[in-house]
C-alpha cells in the first residue's frame, strides 16, 4: 500500500480520492502508535464516503 497504489479490493468509486484516504491512514497509524505503543496492531475500514475509521486493536503482551 503506497501513496500511488491503493490496496487490492479498494472500492473503485474512491480510487480518485486514494491520496486523501492514505493521509488519513498515516494519521490513524500515528495515533495508534502514540497511544498504544508500536507493538499494537490495528484494523481499519472505510465508509462509502471515504472516511477511515478504526475497527479493532490487538495488543501484544
């Protein structure tokens, strides 16, 4: 997943907005790392309007 190539299975109607979604993902990742540490893994999802949100966080002990 890079700035210029959305992940496989990404909604086709949002491909034009991929750079904006990518920025949201980078900010979400930074917030999760700052709050829970770098060992926390997380899953994200996207709304039909292009908003990224956190679906779950997995902690490693």
